[in-house]
């Protein structure tokens, strides 16, 4: 449902394990602010358009960070790094397939 609403990623200060895992299971990318950073400290309102780069590299073992560029309606741009929180190889597979359900369906279809 979340992905159908257009949510592709979530950036939070922290995640409980089950909530982070549930996001991956729905095909949504969980990301975490760097230590000491928050939406408030970065001056984010949540109304920005977010552009995320480096996800593919982080999922392929190229580190755990991605770069985010937040563009406000008035054109103000804020850039910061986040930790990509897809923590296990199995979660990487779930995320790459768009979530657990598409992953399972692809496995069944290929059998």
C-alpha cells in the first residue's frame, strides 16, 4: 500500500528493527540520518522534493551511504548523506524485487 501511494523511501532518525524490516518487505527503502543530524537540524519540512543517489552502489557492497538532495518549493537546495538500512543480503533481494510479495511470486513463476 505504501509503495502504491508513491512512497519510495523513508528517512528517519532511527528505526525499530521490525519497522525497518517491514519497509524493505514493502519495497520501500529505509534510510537513516547521519549521527547528530535530524530533519530539524537540516531545516527540512517534509514538503521538499528528494533526489537520492548512490542506492545501487550501497546495495552492491559499495558502502552503506547515499546522497540526498532536498529541493524546496522556493528552490532552496539542501544536500546531506544518509545510511541505507537494507541490512542483510536477503533484504537486498526483497528490495530489488519490489518487496517480499513480488519476490515470492517471481520465485514461484520461475519454478
